[in-house]
C-alpha cells in the first residue's frame, strides 16, 4: 500500500460554456482497492471518469493514472485502463464473440482467439457467444461490456454506473466478479448511486455538483458527517412528521415503512424536539445508527446546485 | 377538442416542430442556402448554348485573309482563340486534353487560293465528346467565315457566287462524329454514381458511431485516428470497384460507348478518384454531429458539383468564375480524365494533370480529416 497510487489527480476542472461541471476535484485511489465514486445525477461523475481516462481534456488540474500523466499520456492510459461506459457502447449488430474479437484486435492481443474464448468462459458467455449484442437483456449486456473491458488485462478498471437497470441477482453476481478481480490485484473505480453498492467498496468518494465533498471508508464517512439519527414508531407518524417539520435540530424526516427516520447535525436539539413531538403524538423514540444514505441526503442538501 | 382534429393539438405539434427546426442550425442554413445557391448557379453559370469556347489556330502563314477569318469567327462569340499560333502537334495535344474545344487549321496556301479563286479550304476540328458544345459553334461557322472572306477580298461586288471562289469549310467532329449524347453522359455517369454512393456512405461513418454511443468506447481503446479513418474508408473502395465494373460493362454492352483508351490507365484514375471520394465522405463525417447533418452536407456538396463539373452543362461554356469554382470538385477532374481516356484514347501524359489534381484531393482531404478528427469527446 505504500506504492504509488493507481489514481492521483489534483484540482481537476472541466467547464462547459462557462459552467464548471467538474470543479477542483482531487482524488486518490490506492492500488488494489475498490473505490466507490458516488454522487447524485449530474454531479460530474462521468465527466471526472472521462477526464481520468483521457477522453476529455481538463481545463485545469493535473494528475497521474497508473503513473501516466493524464494530459500527455492518454494513449498509454488507454492501454492499461479498462473503461466501461455508462451507456452500453458495443456494437448491437455484432454478436458477443464478434464484439470481443474486435476489441482483442484493437488491443493487439495474441492469440486473439485464445483471449476471446478464455474471456467468454470466465464470464459465462460461451453459450451465448453467437447472440447479437442488441438482443441481450440488460444484465447480459453489462456482462459483455465487463468482459470486453477486462480482456486486455488492464491494471485499472473504471466503471461508470455499471449496474444501472440491472436486476438484483445480476448486480450481486457483478459485484462478486468485481471483488474477485480486485483480489487478483486489479484496482477498480466504480461510480454508482446505489447505497448497498457503496457499502461494498473499500473506500468511497462523494462528489456533489462538481466538488468532492466526502471521502474515506464507509464508517469514516458516516462518522465524519457527525449526524444523529433517531427513529419514531407508532400509529400517528404522519402527524409526527408534520410537527417535526422545521423543528429545532431536525434536518431530515423520512418515512421508512412503519417508522420515521429523523436526522440532524445538532444531536441535543434533535433529541429534544423529537422527545417533545413523541410525547404530543403518542409515538415512541429510539436511537438509531446513521446510514450512508442519511449522510448522502445531508451532503446533497448542503452542496450548492451549480446549475443556478 | 374534436376527436379527429383539434387546432390546439395541431398547434402543439407545430410549436414543437419549430423549436426543433430552430435548434438544428445546419438544417436551417441548408433551407436558406440551397435555394440561393441553386438560383445563382442555374441563373448565371449554366449555359446550354456555350460561347467563348477555347480554340487553337494552326496557321503557318498568318496573312490578312487568315486574320480576317479569325476575327470573324471570334465575332460570332463562339470561338476564343486561346492558342493563336499552335503547331499541328501542339493543337492535337490541346484538343486531346480538352484544353481547347476547336482546332482551326488554315493551310499555308490559303491566301493564294483565295486570290486565285481556287477552292480555298479551312479545316475545323471540333471536340464532339459533348455534342452540345460543338453544335452551335459549327452551325454558324460556314456563313460567317465565307462572308468575312468575301469582304476582305473585295469580291462582294462581283458577288462571286461561283463554286470556285466559295470558301470550303471542312468540319471534323472528333471522338464522337455522330454526336451521340450517351457517349458523353455514360462515362460521366460513372463519376456521378461513384460520387453519390461513396461520399454518402462514408459521410455516415463516424456520425453513426456517435449516434449509437459506440464512439466513446472506440475512443477509449487504443486505435489511432489514421487507423480509424482507413478502417472506415477502405471497405468502400471495394464497393466502388464493383460499381466501376458494373458501369463499365453496361457502358459497353447497353450503350455501346466506344472505349479507345487503355483500361489500366482508366482504372488507376478511377482508383484515385474513389479514394478522394471516400476520404471526402469521411471528412464530412468528422464535421457533422448527426447522420442527418452528414446527409445534408453531402447533398450540399453534391448539387454544385453536378452542375459545375461539366457533367450536366458544358464546362467551357460557363463564365470564368464558375469554371474556377468547378475546379474544386474532384468530379470535374475525373470527367476530364475518363472522357480523355475512354473517348479520345489519351495516354498517361494526356491525363497527368487531372490525375495529379485527384491525388492532391486525396492528400488534402485526408489531412483535413485527420486534423478535424477529435481524439477526445471534448
């Protein structure tokens, strides 16, 4: 872990029409870790990933990916990085095998046939290899895309929301695959907005409106957020929620099934307000663990929307 | 709101259509630009009764009779003597290359024969590959020349209507003596067909990748711009080869177009021409964002090239500015090349110029395309 990090970028900035889509993002990803890259829609995750794999030129900032300068060594980065785009971007009018042959050729893999058949077998695609990519379901498309990204044995995998639109079972299998690859020494940067996926990462980086606002392990991020969470249970939760609106110390109120999650930065004030409302509405209060989702909602509320 | 027709629904559709039209700047520019360009080209450049055609004069003894005749011919407006003192060999080369449309030969004993009233004769060779070029010039020829000669010799008075004094004008319609239009059109069509299909197909090359979202992936893999370009255009060289074979065989079997030149020379020319076209298409592809735009740009290029290349209307009959404009189209040079080789039996030296021009297009288009190609998604 004392080796050079797989990704180390500082002050990355990308503007479109004067608007900073990515503003001053600094990011470090250690070798061999699975780094989660989180943030709401339109927060600049995709742009940051494209900047790091040489698909976009930054307006400001610098950095190294696998020891290569992101401004100058785009070609070297492309050879050693596997990038899985958010939208399926292989050829729908080619079969799985034809797509992989194409990729093997572009990376100059030899013998190409061997690489392709090994990759097909590794990802359980052999039986479907003659199927047109366009006719595959979301889960299989994602598997093909992953196969194509790892066939050239990259040192770093960048996955941009790889599991969007994929069912839970396929997601579970996908993440097992990611952990297997990481165990073999591959570094993975994966963007997502699923909380359960964030919790499967070694470390997470949270970006909001173009700025990196939190980073660390899941536990660190939750701890650093300094939030207090309590749960209300009872019959009249709707009335309780209405009364808590705008009460001292209350930042978030969210119904979860038969309970109400109440979150705030000022623990003492929060408890006081909730105790009062619990007494008024005949509900009961319990202390609770702050979840990653609570933290993210809090971070999203705190960050300024850069569209305005 | 009526079930079948509601103005409000129609208005919503119209409003949406207008917004989209306004956003698509290129389409908007095309809607204004195409009529304007068509108007100007058709209005000013096109001339189906071409005048001021370049001519060469072969006259070993330039006496006053010769000069009188030359100026009379020029006065008709049809002839412009760009090479007034050519040798027979030079004149032959000029007409083969297509630099002149006519060669007027005045024999060395012309003056003497006029004075003696001994059957004076001049020879006019016309490049009849395009029959419409030659017809007007030839039809006015005899009368004008004869009258001029009579004036000059002062023989009007005696109304020298005898057979012996009357000027004999011998006209040779070269290359296409029967004036068959197909001989000119069919070889030209090869160029037009190739241009339409090759440019249109390759103009979609990159925009298709962009529209399907595969471009991002392609760029994230280690393919270089030149590899991507060649990968996109080379397959169409094969398609072009098939088209060439089909058109040439049809020209021979269906239209009976004569083929007097060397086939290898023609094929070399066609190859360079097709290379220029596919790379031009690729260049259009690098400049467009959608397949629709690529189509429009192709069309925008296609129309003037059809009008100004000499395919539809005689090139030499256009005003000078239009001829200059015509030089920027590969089709113009290809038409010169294929007509020279197929109909006139030109050798390599005769078509070196159009061949070189086409090669320059290949280089220029490829350079521009590589410069325009965006390695990133910026």
